[in-house]
C-alpha cells in the first residue's frame, strides 16, 4: 500500500501539471475592478430597500400603467378642439396622442419581461384624475408625469444588477425624455431647462404618483409606502425664484415639526441636493441660489454637507417646483 506521503506527493505533482496546462487567468484592469465594485454596491443598495430586479420592473410597470391610463382617459374626456384652443397645432395634438400609444407599448414590454421572469405582473389600479379638469390641466400634468418618469428610471438604474434589464429600462428612459421635451416645447416653455436630469429614489417617485392612485387590485400593491404629502403655501403654484422664500407644509404635523431642512434636489449639483434651513414655526425656507429648471423639494431631518439626500432623512415630500 502506498504511503500517505507518497500519495500526497503524486496529488501535488498532478495538480501542478494541471495548473500549468490551464490558460492563464486574465488580470482585471482598474476599470473592470471599478465596475465590479459598482455592481456590488448596486446590489447592496437594492437589498437594503428589499428590492429585486423584478421588483424594480414591477415598479416601472406601475408607473407606465398610470401614465397609459392618464392619456387614455384624458383624450376620452377632452376633444381635440380643446387642445387646439390652447394653441397646439394639429400635428402637435397627434404627437401628444402618440405619447399615450408609446406608454401602452411600454406597458406591454414590461409585462412580458416580468412574466418571462416567472412573476405575475402587477395589474392596473383605479386612478383618480379628478384634478385634471381641463385640457390645459392635462398638458400641465403630463409635463410633470413625464419628468417624474425620467427621474424614476434614472434613480432605479443604480439599483439594477442585470445588464439586460438595465438596457430595457434605458430604452424606455430615452423615450420618456423625448416625451418630456416635446410637452415642454408644445407648452411654450424652455424645452431643455437644465443640462442634467434628476434621479429619484423609488419611494420618492411612488410618493409623487400616490395621489393619482385610488386603489389597486389585491396583489398589485407595491412594497413601498409614500412619504407624507408636502404642499406649497401662498397661491399654491409650485413656481419660485432662486433666493426667494417659499412656504411649505405637510399633511402630517409631526413631519413638519421634525423637519430641519428644505432639500432641493436637481441634476448637476454636487451630491444632487442643496439644503437650506427650515423654520417649522413659519414653514419658510429659502430657495438656494444657482438652481434653475425642474427641482424636487422635500422636508428633511438633516442636511448632509455631502449633498446626498437619502430616504431615511426625508420626512415629507416631494413636490415638483419650477425654479427660475
């Protein structure tokens, strides 16, 4: 019987021969290591939120179902003549109607992707568009919804681990951005108000969409919950100038009481958010200088110097503000 020492020697020699016969393992470049690290952080962020890639697709489908219903119900309610009265040309009205068709195509694509992953897609909810009481209100609301759609896909991008799903989401994002630009141009405002769009967390996006949702079928409610609603005082118009004071209040008095800062989130600024002090007694805070275009505003319990706004410090919001 061969000794243990001799057997180990034979195994060692065999492993050495096998190793020498294998192709050399390619060493990762610095860029590849950085990408690997980014993917690990992405997965960690999604895990912290309790979201899988399929959950993120369900979230996207929820938004697309809302948008599809918004355009379908709106065009059933308001005739083309109402949009003509706003100054829209015949071709612009057709383009606006075409946006509804593309939202329907997005719904079908996402439903197929979710079903292919072995999960039942969420169903359409019952929506409340009562506040959209005119063609003008529909166009104005469409501008907000499309902007939120862009921010939703941007914010979700860092949470997606599967490259295929990320590509699918990106193919929708670029079209949502075209919708946004067309509606702004047709409305007679600056088509591209800023150089960068703004990513939002899924919970912030859900909070913006929640007022339009009356109820959902069983099994079609997302795991997300909305932040307390935030409103702007004065004339109620969410338009402000940089450097001016705005008045904000929440439907949740305890949220207002716990707020220490107003958080102004927009693209192209360090960290993504500028914070200014919030006076809970008056509800006032100052719009930071240097902001322009579409800005998302939240009340926050802290104002990190990094400029990074996270869900754990948001106490109410967001609202969509146009800053000039």
